[in-house]
């Protein structure tokens, strides 16, 4: 049989035959992704009921995560470096759930069952074989990453809450002490589980650079119907024990250059931006750092005093508050954060760091690309992962 014609990626490069078949499948099931996801989990739990215990009781947020991660990985089949990085993080992160190598075949079986049911026009023996090869490669990368990580890091850390500072009625600054060394970089984030909602993990960014005392700080916003976030803001108290997954994320500072930093922090996104400022200071850099701190109103700039104190200490730091409604702050700007950044340029000698809601990040990326900043100089956590993780 002749090999299938290769396809083309968005950047015009040639797709491999397997990647072409997989992409066709993904295109077909995209409009019915919700049904395919529900069927995937139904197959998984009916055929392997013992795996249900690995998932939260309520699957509202978790429902999309596993299948979406697999499909995202499959669509990156022709980019080995990006695939290895993405899957390595997933494999290491899945250790906190109790995932074992023996669980991967069951997931693959449910995946093929869901795809064959909903990709009715593109599914055939050749496509199935392509998916088997892809999933085999995907699962092996994740298994190997988890096995390597197991040699030096625990699957999860226990962390005691040592302080809980309620800054507004729905934002708290939480400081915790992990039970053992927790290595991370400023700009990264971690999954967190509370004792009140077992197996419900949510991602939160570190709001400080690594500290000599080993304490970790997070800025948490309680969102409507957010079980974990509301528990952390309104229920957590000093002495409570949380669980943390491993650090992840690539929004970190490159200290091998002296390029300026343009930092955009929206809402609690100012937390990781503050961590980046501390990181630059600790490395003794004197590069310019411009921080745009955006919120709906002046009242929502809950950490502005801290940021202004940092500005007084470090002459290379400029902090600009931006509010979209209500009266502005002294020396601040009015309007949407991305537009304020556009008006204050040029930024051709800066690298950009974005943290905040997915919508803000998307608009900011569009603005920065529109004024000529190359994509490789714009750093943020992957928007699709932020959307999948949800605001909780």
C-alpha cells in the first residue's frame, strides 16, 4: 500500500504520515470533543473501575484534562523537543496522582475506543496503527520521565500553612512550609491539593523567589464555584496541611543576558511577577525591569504597597499601576493592561513576561506581536494549559 500523502503544519513544514493521520482525526473529533471526552472516561471507568480512585469525586474540571493532554501531545508528534518537554512535565506531574506504568495501557485502550467511535469518517486500520504508535511513544516518554524523577524527588510534598493574610474579601496571601526541600525557580507554579477536596488539584504560581528559610508563598483568588480556591481563601488557617505537586512552568528569567524585563501582571498574576523582580535582585542584575500591574479598580491592587516598596529599593525597577474602571491611582494609568503597555513603548530592547487570566495573556501577546516583539521573547505559561487548569 502506498504511504499516505503528508500534510502541512501551520508554519509550512511537512508532516509525517502518522502525524497527518492523527491530525485528521483531531480535526474530525474537535466539534464533538465533549462527547468523546465523556465516552473516554466511561470506557476507562467501566473497564478499569479500580482507576476511578485516582480521580476526584467531582469530574467537572478534571474531565477535560487527561484526554486533552494526550491529544495535545499527539498533535506535536513531529516536534520531538517540544514533545519531550511537554510530556516530561506531564509524566513527572502525574506522580502526585499515584499514576503507575501499569495504568497507561488502560488509558490507551479507552483512547482508541473513544477515537474510533467519534472519528467515523477518518478512522481505519491505518489510522488506528498510527495512533497506537503515537500513544506508545507518548506513554513511554511519560513513564521514563516519572522513573527518572523518582530517583531524586518525592511524588508530592506536604506543606503546613504558616500564615494566611486576607488582603481583600476574595484574595489571600498564603505562606506554607514544605516538609522537605522544595527546589523551584521564580516564575514557576505548582499543583496544590487541600484536605477538604481530596484529589482536586489546582495550579498556583509562586509569589516569591526561593527563600533561605524554604517557605513558599502563593496569591490565591477565590472564584465563583471554585472549591479549592474558596477553601484556601476562606477556610485555610495556620496549622492546616496541604499537598504540593512538583514545580513546573517555563516563565523564568534568563540570567545569561542583560535584556530588560517587561512584566505584565493581571490580578493575582502580580504574584509571580513579584517573584521575578526578587529573582533579578538576588542575581545582582541591574537590567531595567518595567512592571505593569493591572486590576479592575484601585481597591483590587491588593499588593501595590509591596510593589511600590520594591521600586524604592531598586532603582532599576519601574512599577505602573493600571486600572480599567473607577478612579486611578496616583501616578497610575487608566484602561486595559495590554493597551497601556502599547502606549508606553517602545519595548524592542525588552523580553516580556506575562501572568494573569488567559484572556489577558492572549490580548497582551497580540499587542506585543503587533508592535514587533518576536514570539520567542514573550514568555508566559502555555495558554491552553491555563485554560485547562481553570481559575480555581
